C-alpha cells in the first residue's frame, strides 16, 4: 500500500471513490449520492479542490487503485488559522482493518504538524461508528461535544461526536 498526496491527475479516481463512499456509508457524509450525481463537471471541481491552497487530500493506493482517502483543510480566516479539519475520510470495505485508515490519518496529522500555524485538528464522526472512533482515539483525538440528530438519512437520525487533537 502506498499513501501519497493526491494531485489533479487523481481527480477521476477520487470522484469514483467518493461516489462509492456516498453509496456505502450515506450516514457518514453531509452530501448525498443523489446530490453528488447532480453536480456539473464534478471531475473539474475535484481538480480545483486538489489545487486549493491549505487543502491536502491523501490517497491510499493498492497497486495503483485508490482504496482510501482523507482531506486535511486549514481554516482560512486569520483568527482561525490555528485550526484544521479532517473530513471526507473513507476506506473501501475490502481495505478496512489493514491499517489503511490509520496510515491516511497519520499522513494528514503529520502534514498538520509541519504547518507551524496549526495547533489543533478537528473532525466529526457518526456517534455509532465505533471502529472509526476507536482509531481516532488511538491517535489522540478526544470528544469535546456531541451533536444530536446531526444528519438525517431518509427517516433515520444520526448523532455526531466532535473530536479534537491538540498538536
């Protein structure tokens, strides 16, 4: 397995995996699969996102196939530049339990540590996603709040734990 920063050349592979994520784990993302499918020029949007300063998207590859991803995004407002957020974390089901998620998160955390301004990293996770929460806790994240009914997928509500890692 190889983990590296994604470039605009990886946009198609990212978009394919993103659609898989929205179908496999709809409760884990604010965007729905249906909304994603309605986007105009999604590959172009992804290319732009992968070029955006302060955004770092890492991909895990198994023999040139993208099997996992995570994005670290530094806040852009002057008073918030000491914060970064982890989002769009996803690992394909066949690659889970093999250290893929941990490798991706470590790449993002290490990038945050390289940026002098960043003092803390925040993320949100569905409260019932024990495997993800265990990984985040293992890497030093702590829950600082719970948002009840943060997401509604069809007629089911999902709470989210808000977690922070102080660098």
